[in-house]
């Protein structure tokens, strides 16, 4: 065993939205913590992923004074446009359901803001430090062993460990077999996720269904747009040239009828298999799982980063109740409360997958029926808006 680190109240694994929101909350309530992150600082500051923040996420960030960048550079967004074989229609979801908009703010900018705020408040973080194993969590002195980029091995001790290190992180990996249940579902759909150096082509989120597959359009900033193209499972990210990608996007988004897309360089390509994966419970003694480590959700309804922030606030508040007020109740309820939100988001995300993809023929019939109900029923539109923006 390598060198022994000083002990702290909470060791947080991972500096994504979950880990950094939690770190900020703990620091603000005077709880000692350290964040251990496998990647380097540059990497996490530039890792482009989500961009649509739910109204609840914005409220959490505001409540804890973590919304400065968001207030300055985030843009409210409240419209989506569906393009189908039957034409196109728009939903002004800001005026439906609970009347709430999304805020468009790239995840890596949020991560950069959270990092500045955490370090500025004296928070400790170690980059290039991979958690290898978590142990002792059935008692009250859990530990984490880490390996640094230079090969150095260390052991960190804490009262609690918060695994915010994603689906393949050390938190999940360290659970003994047979404890907890993993509920997995493969939606059998894959997307090629694209980040284009091009201004948005629509003033709405665009969802297009087409016999060749789904295509999606989501603004990220004035000159960067995310697109998705449904593709075959296992396809190579480099199978298509840039012109071919734009031609395919224009075909599926029916540009001949509704206008061309604003083209630009493709900055990033990612293959995304639409999968769901929920762990139950989310507490194992003094080890807690948060964000993607707790449950992976397909990006169809843009819920992942929002669930990460929600879980981090629930855990941060519960740890504060336990450590400052000696009230173990909220910590005991963390798993059940978090799972209720996760399952609701999974349900809506699953519904959206059915709305946007349709093969074999039975699914195609269901998809069309679902789309028509959304186009014509105000009740359905209110339900959609509430779940689309909510977590
Ligand atoms: P993260 O952001 O993955 O952060 C986990 C961190 O843990 C580190 N790590 C480790 N550190 C130490 N030791 C180890 N052993 C470690 N293993 C991993 C990693 O380097 C990383 O820094 O998880 P977190 O905080 O739970 O946040 C989850 C979100 O990042 C994720 O759910 C979203 O990005 C999902 N998502 C979207 N969510 C939305 O709410 N709205 C969207 O519009 C949206 N679009 C997307 C998305 C995810 C996408 N990908 C990744 C498939 C678009 C895409 C393309």
C-alpha cells in the first residue's frame, strides 16, 4: 500500500457536475472534503456534453450562489419543432405545463464555473488521480485507494465517500457482487452525436423522424450546434465524411421543404448507444452514488446532467444535516428520494425514444400515434412540457 493521506469528512470521486456541485455545497456548509479526479484540468474544462439545463437545476445553482456564469451567458429556451412525414409542428413548451423554460448553457462551461467557485472557496482537488478501489464502507472509516498519473499509489480516509465518478467509476466497481441491483435496459437504438462549428439552424430544438432514421438539432452557443443522427449499432464514427453527414442531416430534417442547415466543421463525433442503467439502492453504508454513477439515462430527453445536480444537492444537504445537526434522517432517505426522480426521468426518456424512433412496423405505428397525440392534444402537450423541462 502506498502513502496514507490525511483523513477528511467526505472524499468525492469525480469532478463532473455531480462531484463539483457536491463539493461546493459541502464547502459552503463548512464540511471538509477533497475531490479526486482521474482526468486533467484542461480535459474536464473542455469536455463538451450536455447543454440543456432544467428549471430545477437553475434554481439549485441560484440557491447556492453557483449561477454567475449561467446568468451572464445562459440563454432561455422554450420551443421545440417536430418534423415528420406529416409535416412539421412546434410546441412552445415554455407556455405549456408548468410554464418553465430550459436554459441553454454548455456543460463544460458549468463545470469550469463550479471549479472556479470551489477552488476559490479553498476547496481541495487532485487532478490526474484515479480512484482504483473504495473499501471499508460497511464501517464508519471508508477508504479510497488512488493511482496518480506518475504511478504513485495513495490511500485516502474519510467518514463518507461520494462516488460521482460515472457509470464505469470506482464507486460502482467496488460494490461486492450480490449487493444492490442493477436495472439495465438497452433501447437498441444508436446515435452518432456531432458537435458542429456552426450557428444553430433553427430557433428551436429540432426533432426529425424519417424513414432513414432520426435526426436532431440542439443549439449550444451562437456558433456551436449539436446534431444527432440515428445510425446502426457498432457503426464507425468515421464512416461518413463531413459532406455526407450534412447531406444526411438535411435529408432527414427535410431541408428541401423547410430550409437548409447552416453547415460548418464537425468538431466532435461520439457514438451513443441509447441505454438505461439504474442502481438500487444508492447507499452502501458510508458510500453514496450520485449522478451517472447512480443511474445512466439516454440523452434523448437531456436529463443526465440535471439528475446529477439534483442528486448532489440532495446528498449535500443530507450530509450537512447529519454532520451539523446529528440528524441521520435525510441521509437515510437519500437513496429512495433520488431513485424516485431517476425513475420518473427514465420513464419520460423511454417515452421520448418511442416518440422519435420507429421500427419494426409495430413500433412505427406506435410512434406515429404518439406524435399525432402530441400534435393535437393539449393535455398531452402539457404533460410533455412538464416532463421535458422537469426533473
Ligand atoms: P461525469 O460528468 O461523467 O463526471 C464523472 C467524472 O468522474 C471522473 N472519473 C473518475 N475520477 C476518479 N477516479 C475514477 N476511477 C474515475 N472514473 C471517472 C471522470 O473523468 C469525470 O470527470 O458524471 P456526472 O457528474 O454524474 O454528470 C453526468 C453528466 O455528465 C451526464 O449525465 C450528461 O452529460 C448527459 N448528457 C446530457 N445531460 C443533460 O442533462 N442534458 C443534455 O443535453 C445532455 N446531452 C449528455 C448529452 C451526454 C452525452 N454523452 C456523454 C453521451 C450529450 C452527450 C453526447
